[in-house]
């Protein structure tokens, strides 16, 4: 009997297909007794390469494994089940992946029940799964981006039949809801709004590895975001290969601006989104970003190239002028908006003049940050068969010049931040110096500063002292405890009795009849003092009678009684706070 069961293998022609309509499936998350028994006492580890789509897949796979009973470990040697979650966007990403799989040979040698899984975008490429099983015979499960939600079923079948399985489907793709999730960060969350991509930029493998562009229903996105807000998350990033396309597949006028606005209204302190395609970035999106203070003034707007001819061959659907006009429009409405980008150098037959156009865009935009790549041919994409007479040395020289040009604006923008104070969401201890904390500004700039670790997850003010181009050094503004106090105040403010008290207080403060009564009480008190000083007993008694009448109407006023009752209701909560502070 064959040791491997090949259930399906990827097919690039099928992956190109965009015909069928997607279906929405509700996952039941079934854990068989076999899987649950196996998971007992076993630890899993997931190594993820690539973009946020893969990070989110990792969280979902972690969700399945934890539902089954596995616990997470970061210790490679201690892992009983490892998943290598791969990226196919460039060739070097693949090389790293192969090295990673090689690391777990010892786990297999030590523990015969060790389960080695490989998944992600690279598996969606033809021939890769076969190459992996031939090179690494201890790989037990191979699956793709479309069947992440089958992880536990595949594991069950592997355990039941004692066989290795390959199941990589190429089809446009469905939407699965009710996915379990074990999020990697307690304060910052990614939320998928669209899956896949229909842009088919000629260099890019993503439309083949992730399938057709499909939007999640608005209600499902809102429900997920609401849960995150309630759980105390500070930041949500709405994810899609091209977020601007959100809702277009519903054909009912829904747009990205709508979902952005609805999520902003949920009150998440920081809202981000990525990635935006310059082609269909409309005015409504710009207006929405400008309107809500919790939508961060940071836009990742990949330009890829500044040359109209290269952009045309890339299939990007905009030219240099359209891109620069869009940037100008964004800056006109959101003057402090930071813009970052992705740029590919050395696209087939890129000339020196083409490359100069790219440098020109960089100088004109003044990017806040940028990811730069040397073009990497991807088998099955149209660009992979384009003629390319540019040698590797020229490409490398251009890459070095591009990085230097970008650094000019990155450095100028970072230097301009010195001396100013910015809100920073604290991630925790800094990776480069554990005595420091680090976090990101609203414009996504990394800042290191000294402060107590209990500020993790808080948004604090930091004054920037020094720029190191790609990161900043700063000083915390204010007493660290004051941020905690604000938090306590916020929590208390959510208690019903506190809300009722403030409502009663507002009604009390704003009532005109009470203002009149109060004015009368003060006036009569003053009269009483004056008449008493003059020994004018008659008038004194008259003023006193009017004073007592006014006092009586004050004491009997319903808004006064409401406020007193609300104060009484608050008493137990205040006692509790007092007891905890002792
Ligand atoms: N959907 C996003 C991200 C796609 S992948 C977008 O459209 O911007 C992230 C980046 O990888 C791309 O923006 C592009 O700059 C780069 N990239 C994609 N394919 C590549 C290739 N074949 N060679 C080099 N870089 C590539
Ligand atoms: Fe790739 Fe273009 Fe889609 Fe981005 S928009 S994922 S670069 S095909
Ligand atoms: Fe890589 Fe797949 Fe993302 S190819 S960049 S992990 S969509």
C-alpha cells in the first residue's frame, strides 16, 4: 500500500478560473475523539512566512489545534506537531521555507508520532508538493490555502490510516465563517474583509495561490470587530489583497468606505487597512479616512514602478500621473497622511529611463516607508515568459540606488518628528533592548522608550528625542500611572450605575427651573444676612420664609431626588473601589 494518499494536486489553469460563484460555509469545528486523544499533552508550533493573510491563517489553524486540545510552544525541539505556513511571492521566500522544513528532521527521528505539516501559498504552485515529499520524507500533511479549515479532518485521516496526505485544491475559493481563532496579539488584530485577488498583475502569483476576490458579508465582519472591541483590542487592521475592491462582488453598491465607516463607528481606538490598490481608491474612501479620528492617517499605496510603460506591462491599470494625482488628492484632504509603498526593481526589460521614473515618483511622493523588491519571476504568471535583457548586476545596482533614494525621504520625515509628541500603542518590551518598551505611532513608525511594562497595550504619549531613520527613540510624557488611572476611569464609566449617575447629573446641571430655584436660595440667604446685620427683624422673617419655600421646592424637585438616588446606587461600587485600593 502506498504510504501517501494524494487527494488533490494544484493546477494553475484551474487557479486562474473565476467562473463559479463563491459559497459561504459555516464551520462546525468538529473534533473527533481520535484527534482529541492525540492532542492530549502534545504541543504545536506554527512557522509563518509571507503576508498578513498567512498570519491570519496561522491564527485560525492555531484556533483549530487549541480546540482539539493541543497547546502552543515556541520551542522547536519540544514541538509534537509543526506547521510550516509558506509564501510564494518571491523565490527567496521559497528558499527560506525549504530550510525551515529541514529543521524538524530531528523531531521526527525522536518521536515517531511527530506530525509535520506544510501549507500556504507555495503549496498552491504546481510541482512543489511533489518536490517537498521527495526531499523531506517525514512530511505528513500538505494542504493549501483553500483548505485551512480542513486541518483537523486531514489530521484525523492521517492518524486513522497512518498515511501521509496531500490535499491542495485549486479552485476559485469559498468563504468559511465561524472559524476558530487563537490570536497572536492581545491588542492588535487582523480582520479579513476580502479573500483572494482578481487583479492579475502580470508578475504576481497571489491570484493563483489565493483564488478569486471574494468579500465577507458586512455582518460577519462587524460581528468579529465588535467582539474585538469588547475584548479590549486597541487596533484592528482590515485585511485584503486589495481592500478597495471590498463589496464590489455584491453588486449592490456596497463599497470599502462603507465597511471602513461602520467599523470606525464601533469605537476601536485605532483602525487600519491594507492593502490599497491605487487604481480604484475613490474619493469616498479619502473622505471617510479624513472624517473619523480613529482611522489612522497612514496609507500603504504600492506604486510598483514609476514608468508608464512598465506599469502597463505589469497590468497595474494606472499611470504615473494618475498615481501622483491620487497622492495629491489624499494630501489635500489629509495633510498629515503618511504614505508607504511597495516597489519592484528589474521588471522584464525595465530601461534606465523607466527606472529614473520610479526614482522620480519616490522623490515627488516622499514616502514615509517602503518595501523594495528585485523582480522575481513566478512560474505560470505572464511576466515569467516576458523577454528580459536586463542583467542581474544592473538590477542590483538599481536596487541599491532605489533604497538610497527612499532613505532620503524616510530619514527626512523621521527627523521632522524629533521634538514632537505622538500617541504610541505600546507593544511591550523592545526586541533590541529589553530595558525599553516599543510601539507604533499612528503613522506606523516604530518608537523605543523607557517606561514600565504594565503600559503594554496602552496608547501613551511619547516625545521623540532621536531619529534612527527606521525607528525613533523617545521619552514617555506624563506619569505612567495616569494612563492606568484613565483606564480605570474608562472601565468604571462602562458600569450601568455610573452611566445612570452621569445622566442624572447632566439633567440636574442643565435644568432651568433648578437654576432659578438655586438663584433664589442664594439671593434670599444674602437678604437674610443683610437684614440680620441691620436688626430688621420683619424683613428678615419675610426673607427667611421665602428662603424656606425655595429650599422646599429644591428638596422636592424630582431631578434632585433622581440625583440623590443615583448617588446612593453608586455607593456600593465606590466602596468596592475603596476596598481594592487599600
Ligand atoms: N496585494 C498587495 C500585496 C501583494 S504581494 C498589493 O497589491 O500591493 C506584496 C508585494 O510583493 C507587492 O506589492 C509587490 O511589490 C511584491 N511582489 C509581488 N510579486 C512579486 C514578484 N514576482 N517579484 C518581486 N516582487 C513581487
Ligand atoms: Fe498581486 Fe496585483 Fe493582486 Fe496585489 S493586486 S495581490 S500585486 S495581483
Ligand atoms: Fe505570500 Fe501568499 Fe501572502 S504568496 S505574500 S503569503 S498571499
